[in-house]
């Protein structure tokens, strides 16, 4: 049995809050987690829609029924099967979105990259693969992938603001998993600025608002 592959065009979907233009001060690209949809995830960021921000929520290109063979349809970014091809595809998707919308805004627009849960790995892999210009990286309720060589990109990451935010009662981020962050930071001489909030696997609006105040 021989395995083969071909590259084809594929339709990808995304949702936005705000209208691109020179009036936009911040562009947020936000990647949802496993078994979510982009339009539902974007509702977490309605408070950012104040006329000065553009929020872009791309949707993972893999869809499946959440409960077996019927019911709600949800998405994910990748699985173990054909892993490298899926990473390449979604990284190109995100870079295409980035190019399209930054070109419509002022050159000095502030770019914020946010990944939630599985979306943290998605954001990180795209970021290091294509190296888009950005200002802030926020990993929310998820960890940076341990197989990436952050040290090799020290100059690129050195001028960026890096944050890792997670709930004190997040069932997915056990102490062992959090310890992995320390290992990644020590190995790569990098600081993700980990901090916690009171809560679980979620984006509390008060925590988001507090983060924006500190970011500004």
C-alpha cells in the first residue's frame, strides 16, 4: 500500500467584530479551543467591540459532531493523523487572514494574538512558522507546545509581550502540566509571564477587562 497526498484549495471560515480601517488601534486574532466554534467563541470578546478594535476569530478546519453521529457540530485545529500537514494548512490560513486585515489598517496598529485551550498551540505554531509582526501573545487556559524551539527565535520574541493566563481551578491544567511551562522556559531562556485568576477553564469577563487595562 502506497500513501500519497495532493494540495487542494479549501474554504476556511472566520468571524469578526469591528470593521478594518485606519481608525483601528488594535487587531486581535483569537483562536478557539477544542470542540468549539469561532462564532460562539467570539462572543467572549464582544466587550472589545468599541470602534477602535478589530477582533478576528478563525475557525478550525476540522469539524465533527460533538455527540457521535448527530447533534451540535464543533471544530478542532488538528489531530495526530497527518499532523504536519494540518499544522501547515492552518498556519497558512492564519497568515492569510493576518495579511488581509493588517493591510487594511494603519501601519502602527497593535496586534494581539490570543489562543484559548487547544488554540494556544495553534497560535504558537503559526507564530514561529510565519513570524508575523505582533505586539502581545496571550496564551489562555493552554500551554505553549513543548516541541517548539523558542530559543532559536529569541530575537523575534524578545521585543514581544508574552502572557500565560489560566484559572486556579482549571481541571485540564494540573500541577504536572504547569510544571512543564517551567521546563520550557528554563530550556529556552524565555518567560511567558504565567499568572492565575480565580476560576476554571474559561475566559471571565472581569479577568479579560483587567488584562486589557494592564496591557494598555
